[in-house]
């Protein structure tokens, strides 16, 4: 593989690997910015993947090519409803947010696998027939160099994820809603005094994260895995959580971090066909993404600072 | 104080409940034991955490047992055939013991994950008979070990890939390095080299059995570099390989991309549309055949205790799936030749990859 071939391989792979992570990580940004820690992203992703696959299998015949996109909408709704559990426990009942999040993870997997068993009477679903497919973007794909890196074999979902990252940035930093969201996460009492409804803001934020996390899971299931089993989502939710922290609780940061994970991953795969690098023991290449992540976290990004009120329930009138 | 007393009373109640329940089931078994006549044979299995419908080992073992049961007019349940599903690793011992207490004549433990549990329970229950699949327990007379020479079927798959390849480059994606997947790799490489000494083989391990996105990226790299046929032995990671191949075929109907599946016929996974399918063939492990055969032997009083029985091409324990008319006549002929030579012993297929 020449240097250019390596680039042609690494960049598209990194982007498609990152898409589900970007979605979920941005969901995480929304909740944490409002002051609720959401460890349950993994569970939300599982539920999203599960619901989209079930929907896809059932309606592929009637909806045809649009099925996966409608599947995303279904995952959005189911994810938002599912995350309500966290909102009720953590915001209304002031339960420990980490514990509630872990419960979401356990519950998500259990509900999904149990339902698959009930619906299909087997441990995993069949493969879906309508899935997200790659396409070339006309005109742009003919640009020398860049065309082959960014505009051939593109997944619609990847573009969607990147667009969502920018929309999220705009909402959080440029709108009154975003300002309220951040203030609730930094100093809920001050926000409350100024007339911001803390409970409502936090509910909305948790549901947004559920919606985005559900979409993230649905993208993974419908673009990459192609079916649903207990291991379809295994750790992607936690990777998204890491991407959010790595990205310093900023939507664009999370976007960058998710792309970085994808880059490290595809670099380790491409290593097998780059001269000299391929003589390196395979173990080294396998651990490369994780080592790079630790190095990046430890050395290059500086101190990661969480929103101040993240993880603490807001109790009215308490100092 | 009062609260604590209630707590104590509750826990005592719970404990007695469990004890009583245990008594109850024991008695039930006792009566059944005396009721069933002696020449009646019963068989059961304990799954690993994959469950009875994992489209893999557990499922095929169960299918073998079911078939055996139906042929012999047995019923599901005590005194017939049954299974217990393990929800976690701590269930293995309990489930094995449970089935022994229910007086099953032969108990299967499916998968190498159950190795330690089976060995331990077999030492305690000397009268019970066990058979473990895909793992070897030595020196215990009441345990039979069932192994598969997947390398032999992989040899045929490798040969088929080398013969069918137009670019002269084929690939292999493994899950996690180890003895079992190593066998697939060794057979695949040996078969490919035997069929075409010039063939180039690209081998990469994903380091996981459940990472479809990584599988897809590896497949993309291999296809990008001119590989046209890729075999996988990587479980869920292999789903990514199917995704990548299907995407390529969808974009360009003339693209020469093929996948070789594993463990069971993965033809359904390779469906692009009604007319096209990217599955070349699959390497089959016929656990069902093996489970059926060992059950039959045990019933006839020929329980292979303490021994390791390996199922290869000869006993149809492994095989190559139907190619659905993709192989050329030449390929078919050569594969049959290789098959005969392996069965007759003229070719010995390596079990471990060369390093």
C-alpha cells in the first residue's frame, strides 16, 4: 500500500466507524451540560439498535429504501422514552446518577435480549434486507485527492452525524436554550433564581441524550452489524462516553475525539499492509487505538473540566 | 430492634423455603427414578452463555440431541432429552449437577468455557456420564471429549478460494488468536497453497469475536488491496465482512467479492438481492452429527469415556457447505480429490499455523 492508498483507506474507515460514536457522545454532552451524568449511554444504544432492527425487519417490505431512516426515527423515540427512566430517577427522585445509569445499561441489554426471544423465539435476529448503503457524491468525488478521501463510498449517516454535531454546537452555545442548559449544569441555584426551571431543563437534556444515543445505536445496527444480538453493541456506549470527556464536554470536541478513535482504529488495521509496519507484532497494532487514546488523554488535551454541577441532584432551597 | 427481628424472621423463612423446595424436587426425582424402566435412555445438555439459539455450537448440539430423541421416541423432559441454559459462568456447576440429579444418562457440556466445571462435577459424580464439546478433559473415565478437525474443512475452503480467485489474492479474518481459530487458519493456508502455490494470503486477526465495525474495516482493507475471496472465523466480527462484501456488490454488480462463512451455512447472510449472493461456501462444524453419534454409542453401551473423539471429514463431523452452483467444474473436481486424499490419509492437514 502506498501512502496515498493508506490515506484513502484510513479516512473513510475512520469516519464510518465514528458516526455512531459521534451521535451518542453528543447525546452525552447534552445531559452532562445540564448536570446529569449519563453512564447509561450503552444501554440507550442497545435499545436504539434493538428497536431499529425490529422495526426494520417488520416494515422493510412496505417502506422499502426508506426503512433504515424511519428506523432512526423509531430509535429516536424509543431512546428518548427509555432515558426517561434515568430522568425520573436522577432528577425527580434525586437518586445517585451513576447507579441509575448503570441500571439503564443492565436493563437495556436485558430488555432487548428478552424481547428478541419473545418476538422471534431465538437469541438473535435475522439479517435486515434494507440497510444504510454507501454512495458516491457526484461532482465532489472527482476532486483530485480529496474526492477519494471524503466523497466516495460515503454513508448518509456519517454526513448526518457531522451535521448534528454542528447543530448541537449551535444550540448549546448560540441559543437562549443552550445558555439555560449550561447554566443549569454549572450553577443550578443561580439558574433557578433567575427563573429557569431546573427540573424541566434536565428532563429535556436527558431525553435529548436518549434520542441521540438511540440513533447512534440504530446507525451501528443498520449500517454496520446488519442484525441484532446480545453482542451487537458491546462497549460503543462507553467509547462514546470517553469521546465526550476527551472532547471536553463540547459537541465539536466530541466529534473530533470520535474521529480520532476511528483514525486510531483504522490505522491499526491498515498497519498490516504498510511496509515495515507489517513486521511489527500484531499485538502492538491491536492495542494501538487504546494506547493512543491514553496518551492523548494524559498528555495533549490538558485538564478536562466537567460542568460544575454534573452528578449532583438539585434540591430547591438547599445551600 | 423490632425491624431487625422481622428481617431475621424473613430471612429464616426464605432459607427454609429454599430448603423445602430442594426436598421437594429431590423426592420428585426419586419417584421418577423408580418409575422409569432401566433400558430407557435419556440425554441432556448444558449450554454456555450463548444460549440454545446462538446459530452456532449450542444450537447445533441441541439439534443433534433433538434428532436423536425423536428417532428414539423420547420426549422432552426428565427421562427423555432436555437442556439447561446457563445465564452466567456461575451457572455451569449448578446446571451440570442439576441434570445429574435428574438422572440423565448422558450430559453434554457445550464449549470450552465449561471445561473446568465439567471436570469438577465429573470428579464428584463418578456414576454420571459427561461429554464435553470442543475441549479435552484427560484422565477422567466418565468424561468423553469431542473435538472437531475444522482444519480439514478449512483446507478444502482454502483450496476452493485459491482455485476460484481471479486476482490470486485471498484473505483470512480471525477472531482471537488461539488453538481453535488457529486450526481454521492453518487448514485454510495449507489448502490454498496446495491448490495454487503462488496464491497470496492476507491474514489478520481482529482481537475480538464481537466487533463488526472492525471486521468491516479489515475486509475493506483486504478488498482494497485486490483480495477477492475472504474467509472468516470470527463470529460476530464476521458480520462486518459480510456487510463490506455486500456493499461492494451492491455498488458494482460485476465486483468480484466473495465470502467464506464458518460453523454453519452462512448463505442467508450473503444475500444481496434475489439473484446475487456473495457467500462462496461455508466451513461447517457438524456438532449435531457428533452429538447424535455419541448419544447413540452411549445408548448402545459404548460410551467413549476418558477418550477424545475427533470428528473430521471422514465421519462428516466437518464439511464444506453447498456452493449453490458457484464453483467451476474444475474446482469441484479438485476439491473432491483433496477430500478423498484427506479421508484416506494421504494428506495430513496441519493443526497449527506456521510461525
